[in-house]
C-alpha cells in the first residue's frame, strides 16, 4: 500500500474534501434537471433522457412533442389523440430515475406524456387505511400525506425521489420478508390505467383494476407498455416506529447468515464490503409508537452535496483508475466507510445528532430519504451527486440481480472464492456503499419476483469515455454473469446494463400472460419501443456487438475487439466460472510471454 497514489498528504486533503461531501450544505440544493428538453423551451422537438443524463448505450432519444396533463381527463385526451394518429407514446416522470432506456417512445416521432403535474393526493380513507394518489406523486409526497393521517406505507425504495407510477412499473422495493414482502406493488388495491381504444370508443379508455381482477397481475408491474397509470390506491398501515442498529462483523459466515438474517429482522438488509471482508448488518424492527425516540434516517448519499466535493470524489476515483491503483481504491474505501460509520450513515436519534444505537423513530422519518432532489435553484453549488449538469459528476454502472433464497449461500461462496483471488479487485464497490443486499418476496405479478429472493446491488465506476476499460472489470463482469446465468438471477427492470436483459423474458413463467394483456390493451403497440420490444422478446436483441461493447455491458465479449486490446484488455474465460467471458487485463510482459510459449 506504500506505493499507492493515496499517500499520507493526499489522505489529509481527502479527509477535508470528504467532510465537505459528508456534511453537505443543508441550504437549498439545485433540483435535478428535467429529463425532457425541447427546442426553444417549447413543447416540440424534444430529447428525453434519465436522471444521469445517459442511457446505457449513450444514445439520445427523440420525441416530437411532450404534454403535461393535469388531470385524468386531459390524460385521456392526449392518449386518444395519439391513438387516433397511431403515434407512439411513453410516460416520462419528474426525474426519470431508471437507468435503462425505458422512457423513450418508439421511433423518433413519438409523444412523451409527463406525469410532472399529475401529482395530487386524491383521497385518504381512514376506515380502510388506503390512500389514492395520481401516478406522478413522489414517494416523498406519499409518505408525508400518509403521515398526516397517522398512516405509513410499510416498505418503499430507500430513495424518495421516485414517482409511484415509475416505481410500480419497474417492480421497485425496499427490504423485507414480512407479510407480502418489500415490493410496493404488493400493496396496490386499485389502479386506473388509460389505454388506447378503438375509434368507436373515442380512441382511449380508463380501465379500473381492483384486487381480484387477474389483469392486475399484469398492470402492477408493467414496464410502461400497457398504457398510462393514472391513479393508484395503496394499502397503508397505522403509524409505527422502528428501532435500528447497524452492526459490523467479518464476512466469514456471510454465506450462512445472509438468508437467516432476513427472517430475524423485519427491515433487515446487508451491505458487504468484500475487499475489507466486512459486513454491515442492519438490525431493524418495528416497535410500538409509545416507545420513546424521535430518530430519523437522512442517508448521507442522498443529501444535497457540494459540487466541489462531488467533483473531487470523482477526480480521486478517476485518478486511481488511470493509475490502475487497486490498493489505493481500498485505502480510499477504508476512509469513506469508516467516516460513514462514524457519522452513523446519516442516522440521528432526534433529527439533529447521533448519540448511539438503537435509533428509534417514526417509520415516515426512517424509511426513505432524498433531500438532494427537492431543493430550490442555488446555481449548482450543491446537488445530487449524479447531476448530469455537473462536469465530472458521479457516473456509475449498476448490476442489480436477485437470487432465489435457496441459492444465496452458494452464490455468496462463489463471490468469496473469486474475491479471494485478488481482494483489492472489489474495493471499487465499497466506494458506493458496498454490495447492497435486500429481501423481496415472490409475487403474483407476471413480471415480479418468481421466488423469495435476495437482491444484490453492485454499483461501480463508469468512465465518460465508452472505450476506456475499468480497473479489474473482469471481476465485476464475472460476478454479473455468475448472477445472471449460473444462478438465473432476475435483473431489476429499472437498473442494469443491456446484457442483463438478454433473454430475460424466458425467466418469467407468466410472460405469455403478460403479453396477452399487452395485446389486448394496446394491440398496435403504441406504448412499445425498440427497448421494450427487445426485453420482452418481441423483436430484436438488447445486445449490441461492436468494438468495446463489453466495456459498457452492451455485449458479453466473444472476441478481443469487444474489450480494449489496444489497452491490454482481452476477452478471456472467467476465473471461477468457466462459462463467463470477461475483459481481462494482461500487461504486455505477460501477454508476450503467453505469445512466445
Ligand atoms: C438514487 C436511486 C435510488 C434508488 N433506490 C431504489 C431502491 O431502493 N429500490 C428499488 O427497487 N429501486 C431503486 N431505484 C430504482 C428505481 O426504483 C426505478 O428506477 C424506478 O422505476 C424509477 O422511478 P421513476 O419514477 O423515476 O420512473 P422512471 O424511471 O421515469 O420510469 C420507469 C418506467 O415506468 C414508466 N412509467 C412511469 N410512470 C408511469 C405511469 N404513470 N404510467 C405508465 N408508465 C409509467 C416509464 O415510462 C418507464 O418505462 C433507485 C434509483 C435511484 C436513482
Ligand atoms: C427557435 O428560435 C429560433 C431563433 O430564436 C427561431 O428562428 C425558430 O423558429 C424557433 N423554433 C421554434 C420551433 O420555435
Ligand atoms: C430539434 O432539436 C435539435 C437538437 O435538439 C436541433 O438541432 C434541431 O434544429 C431542432 N429542429 C427544429 C425543427 O427545431
Ligand atoms: C389533440 O389534437 C388536436 C389536433 O391535432 C390538437 O389541437 C389538440 O391540442 C390535441 N389535444 C391534446 C390533449 O393533445
Ligand atoms: C405501550 O402501550 C401498550 C398498550 O397500548 C402498553 O402495554 C405498554 O406498556 C406501553 N409501553 C410503553 C413503553 O409505554
Ligand atoms: C423490429 O425492429 C426493427 C429495428 O428496430 C424494425 O425496423 C422493425 O420494423 C421491427 N419489426 C417489427 C415487426 O416490429
């Protein structure tokens, strides 16, 4: 480690910068930019992108027009208009947080329907504990409205910048094996969906889907291809509190603990730091409201962050990448994870300071965070770390795959075997909160989980140059292929790189039932796009074979050209999973030796 780029003096500088990063400016962050931009600020000739400003294939997406309906009636008119003229359509949300190319309408002359102004809470029924909201309502607004009525949603994604329509469409979740589990769509009791209709029905209709209607199994996780979700009714619960304690342990018995831990705590999750051989166990359980405590969980990574700190952090990792300094990444990850632990990850016992575990607080203050998405313009002094307007903002790949619980042990043992070959190869994951593991239960949703699973989130560096390989990318590619192919894992619909979706639809036993509903609701495929046709196995493939394609996850390499042979990265078999094909660095001396032997 002495030879590492992170010498003692640069350590000191980094600590200063980290403090900036970790104690962000609480004032007013710049809210994220709109994912839709049109010529001259009009509503015509638009480009559509996601919150990162970049889809996996880096292409831009064009649409002829954007509309901002403010009511179900306006929504109905928009869909009718487009249906009458056989125009392709797609819903885009306030921020558009999905990584894959889900929000692009087909072709380049489509219509985007924004749910930005469909953001009203319509009703809270305190006899049934149900809430009805328009589909553009954010998780933040949903939680706040429910709490006012002394109600809570039991499980949600940890980031409250998502909309209810968007998160349902991709099957988003929190972490729990309790009851119906952590996927939000399990708590839908009714939804209203606007779909195309024949001319004699004025080209559009509202479909009302209630519990018991078999079509609900298609509509509650629909990838946006069935029509526009207008309104959603969710089953809530009476307010409760939670008691949370983070415990760090070594990872020797992780493979044995991972499954049983999920049954021991209602809101259990795990963060694994494979390079450090440590695991952060989240012991988190429901407690009655009369237990004292007024804690909050304002996760540090989702707070408004100083632009300077975002850039310094990025610059540090970029330098370590350029210098192929894996040990430096480990040192940097030590620094970050120990500082985060010291700050209790953003937990406070009273909304102000952290005094010790357990942190006990109301569910609505503990379940999600996302301050960086909800500020006023501050000229980009602070923002979300991935804000695309910032030069050198955080840019990542995400491989998120769920593994059936009965195979989790074997999977983790495989990852540990791979890790043991070169522990520093995986330190990069620790710069993004480690390998995050969350529990989800099997679902009746046709595109929901097929079994009770543990969802694994791997987040890692992505270069702004598509032809620049990543340090030890062979290890990450092998993990990706082990998860997807050896264990048949299901990729999160709203995350991942293209290759994760190759043949994905064959993994769903009810895919035909889903497609049957799709053909019935939208026979002309107006809500379909090239991307949705590819992932649903209708037309074309997500795989793009070209020079460098494996670096970006657009393909699995089958020849050296798919990697970066000019930079020493060649297509090679996996190290523990023979069937994997990964871009492996061989410095010229070894390469020459091989050539000569
Ligand atoms: C910082 C961050 C944290 C995250 N944390 C989690 C997490 O904890 N758990 C988790 O599971 N996921 C998480 N995600 C992923 C996220 O849940 C999904 O990407 C989610 O789908 C994004 O929701 P959105 O509102 O931004 O929708 P978008 O990404 O804009 O849309 C997703 C899809 O839904 C369609 N759609 C949206 N609204 C409607 C509608 N009203 N009618 C019909 N179709 C619609 C869109 O057309 C698109 O196809 C996270 C993402 C980020 C960026
Ligand atoms: C956009 O602005 C330019 C110059 O201000 C103008 O010439 C052009 O017609 C405008 N285009 C549209 C679509 O409004
Ligand atoms: C449409 O937008 C693109 C780029 O956003 C621009 O180059 C082009 O001139 C625009 N076309 C019209 C007709 O405004
Ligand atoms: C429907 O189309 C007509 C004619 O093209 C247009 O005037 C009207 O504004 C459109 N309505 C909506 C809601 O898009
Ligand atoms: C909380 O209330 C329950 C009954 O509602 C009571 O049994 C319990 O003792 C109370 N606990 C505390 C800590 O006040
Ligand atoms: C299949 O996809 C290709 C490429 O996007 C497109 O040209 C073709 O029209 C599509 N075919 C069908 C039947 O949708």
